[in-house]
């Protein structure tokens, strides 16, 4: 059995908020349920919308992702809301065709979470249930504005996630493995560094430090900071030679929920040690082989010679402006290998939410919907990575296949942060965060533009101001004949 499970709403299209935040907790549930399903041998793919900025775009993106998956069941995870109350409210599961499954899942969650079982609810007015083309249910885990419900949810989180995994799959999770024996005191690895306080510095009058969604100077701006603002620094990521701090902070309208962003380390002073961010795997990514035989071609990167049968590397749909580019580890049926990024593609030219974040490749949605990719072509496959012949051979891929990949440890390029209320936020409210559906302080809506205010220079990447890294060269080199991909 294969299950596709997504969290409701999105990073910039928020849902309900009360004693807990719907978007943050739905993402947490989805990932833990997926862990449980994989432990039972059930195929599972997860999705969180980190891109959409409107409700219609959000609904379409979620439905399109589900319909692009090979699966037997679609599941969307939400949290309900009505009015703030201390009384218990309960769990319900919405359906159009799957009443029996909805009843089973609702009862299982109610039992595990000590919730009122509100049972299955027929809903013919919801885009997710109406437009997914496989059996589908929508879980309202509990009421986020009920103190009784959220207390039970926090206390019984693991049991609730097990109940969802078991009731949707029909499988049973085995006894948990015993924790490994602790090594002797002298052999224990160092503990992770606690969050550090960073101070913004070095901005000339009139400049701001852009806070970005990912560790890239082309990533969307989600906030700004000024000299002497305090940031809670929880890790760092490298993009080529440019170091970014992963920062955490909040805003009064966020009800205490933490938000994550990335700022150039050149403008943030931190006294203590900061750990690198570990990069997780991008799993079940369709890979295609390129550069062999008559498919020899030039590279989008000026430091790479003609790509042919002997070139070792991969192409990813995001172009690094800085050098050296990070290395990647690719894993296939015959093993894994560490290699270079040698070209741009397939299909898309700036799919940073996939390459630098946790989203699925844009090509999957474009292929499913028969829409144009960023290179102006309609994808003929779902590929999110290209492999040169030596790399394809090394991991057991012939022409096309499924792989997993991640950045090599020395790259430390961005792992999407999970919002949490456990860590302290910035102690200075002058840091301005552009929250979903909001506008900046002067009434302009947030966009992906390079600067926040037209009269202020961009300080998100020191390489733009002569402190190293890439120059101002743009676009691609003149190409030889390239294959259509």
C-alpha cells in the first residue's frame, strides 16, 4: 500500500490558531505519521506547501501534488477550530466516498488521544476531497482552540500518530526497539550547541539586512533587520563560500509561534559556537541520465567543460551564483556516491523550494498537469535530478530511475526548519517579519523582489558588494545543441 499525506494550508497561507497553530502542528503530525508508516513497510510520500500565497493557489498545489503521486490513499491533516474554550471538543474525519475508513480513523484517534469521537462527516464542498482522484480523507485531529483537546494532543502525540498510521494502512506497528546502550562517559559525542544570540551590525545608514526563506540570495525575503537587532541563531548553512545563519524569531500577531529565516553571517555577530544544519534526504526523486553519446552538451556553469560520457556529476534545477558549489550524495539501487553539481536542470531553472528546501520538484506537478516548465517546455517526465553516465552507472540507474539525494556534509545547505515554541525568540521587536497574508509596515504586500525598499541596498549576500563570491555575470553561456528535457 502507498499513502500520500499532506498538511493543510501552507507556510504563507495560515490556518487556524489557538492553543496550538494548525499549520505547524499538522506538519508535525504528517512527518511523524510518515515515520510510523515507513516503520511498518508502508510506502508514503509527504507534502507541505511552502510556496503558495493565496488560498486558491494553495488548494490547487496540494491537490496537484496528490494527483501526481503513485498511491492508494490520499490523506490531508488539519486541526479544527470553533471558539476558544477549556472544554473538550474532539476529533472528526471528513469524507466524500470513504465513510467506513473515516469512521475507523476517527475512532482510532479518539481512543489514542482521549478525545471525543465526533466520527465521520460527509463534506461535498471541499476542494481536496472533490478533486483528488484516489480514495481520500481529511483528518481534523482535534480543536486547536480547545484547551482540553490540545492538552491531550501534546501529552499523547506519539500515540495519536501511531493510531493514524495504523488505521489508514491497516498495519500494526511493532514494539519499539530498545534504545542503544550509551557509550562510556569519555566516548560520548558533544552535545548540540544551544541557540545563540546574534547582533546585527555593519549596516551603513539606510541599509537593512534581508531575512530570507532559504540560504540563498535569490530566496524570497520574509523579513528585515537593522543594526543592533537581536536574532536567535540556531544553526548555520553554507551556500558556496557564503555563510548564512539560520535565525528564529517571532511577532506579536504570531501568538508566540516561532518563525525561521536566513541572514548573511557577515552582518550578524555571535559570541558562542553555532552548529551546522544537517541536510536530510530528498527521497523518491525521478532521475534521468544525460550527457552520453549524441547527448554531449555544454554546461550552464562557466567552470565546467563540455559534458560527455566521462563527466562525473549531476544537474539540479537551481543555479548557484557562488563557487565552489556544494557537493551532493546520490543514492540508487546499487549504492550511493558523492559528486559535483555540473549543470542546471532538468526542466526548471530556479526550483529553490525543492533544491534548498523540503518541497517536491516542480517538474512533478508540471508533468501531471501538462504545464510548461521554467525552460518553456512541457516536461515529458517527472525528473528532479539529472545524472551523468559515470554517476548513473555507479548507483545502478540506466536511462531513468528513482533515487534519493542530499547535500554532502561539507555543504550544509539548508534543511527546512520546523516551527516550534520550545526555543526563545528575539528579544527586540524591531525585527520586522512579513507574515502570510500580511503587508509590510508601509502597506506593500510581500513579494519575491530582490529588495524590500527601493531606496535601500540589498545586504542579503555580501558577494553583491564586493566581499567575495560570484560576480555579476547572468544567464547562460552560449549553448551547443542540448537535448529537450
